[in-house]
């Protein structure tokens, strides 16, 4: 089972790749850069907001 820190790192990598593929930055979709650093996972409402962009 993955730790919270490992899940945050995986989320950060996947988010970075998705943003890169879409040619966007975290500022284009108004989310915290700390998610790209893998410092923490966003709450569910933030994940939904990210997914809608």
C-alpha cells in the first residue's frame, strides 16, 4: 500500500504530464503549485476542479 507521500508524488507526476500535454501551467487553471511539488494531495473538490479544466 502506498503512503500519503507516495500518492502525492504520483499525483504530482501525473498532473505535470497532463498539464504539459495540454500546454498549460498550474496558473492557467488556478491551482496551487504545491500539488506539482508533491507536497500534498489536493482535497476532492480541488481534484474535481482540476479534472473539469
